[in-house]
């Protein structure tokens, strides 16, 4: 029999090794909820959105802007099913998606990808898509602003990024309207960044927390 001596640093070492394997989670998961704007309802996808989702999948402008391949009906419905499951943010890589509803029909969606979790540098990447037939009315701007407020207030993000295909001038223009600033251009994609301050949001709850410390 071999007796192992007690190593007081062993627990810390195991914890460090575990941290390398497991991404740090938020203290409390941020769960999707309904958001209302003057003209829109943002809420999690449902399987009953099938008809509206098929219109989105069939919109060539959306597919080109996001680099989506053409999908069969079965593949498109599987994609919708996946989107219904993206309802919470906890660890880096998690995705939260809210369908954008107007007059009872889904006209697009907005999403947040959690990239980092540390409070000082917490970062999320926002995404959006909208039916071509719904363009020109400011719906995408309205929906994206609501999601940005959710990102800064509920998620307490320090920074929100938007990564846009270099050929997608419409999305780049939307990012500019929202206050995003260009940060990187790889030739294929452009990265834009936004903080709560540059977004024009006053985060009272965060300010109060800072005063209490």
C-alpha cells in the first residue's frame, strides 16, 4: 500500500485545473423574458411560429446577409426548434434569441451571444435579422435597442459587439444608427463595439451599486 501525504494546495490545484476545463458561469443565469416596445413584442420563439419562420428561411436577403445555406422544410423546422431552446445565458457561448412580433406575426429576431462573463469585461455579441418586406419602418432599430437595453441592464454587459459581413451594408448602417463604433475590419467581416454610455443608456441600478461599494 502506498500512503499519500496530505497536500494543502491540492484542492486549489484541482480547482484551477477544473477552471481551465469549465468556462466560468454567471452567478445567476440571465433568462429570456418578454420585452415590449411601442410597436413590437420581443419574446422567445414558439413551435407555432412555423409559418412565419418559413418566410424568414425563404428570404434570400436574410440568407445572403447571414451566410445561411438554403434549407429544406425539414431542416428549416429543425432550425426553428433549435431557436426555441435558446432562452438563457450562463456560460460563454450561450445564445439567447427573441422573436420580434408585429401585429401577431414574427417579422425577425434579435439575439445575444455571451462571449465573456467576468463582471469588469463582460461581453455579448448582438445579432438581428428581419424580413425584407418589413424593412423601412424602423422595426429593426426599435427591436435592437430593446435588446441592447436588456444586455446592459439584465446581463450587465460592459461591452456589446456586432460582427457584420462586409457586404451587408444594411446591417452596418443599423449598427451606426444604434451608436456602434467600428473596431476591426478583416476584409470579410467588420466588428463594431458599443458601451452603455455610447448607447445613450443611463443605468441607474449599476450606478447605485457602485456608490454602495
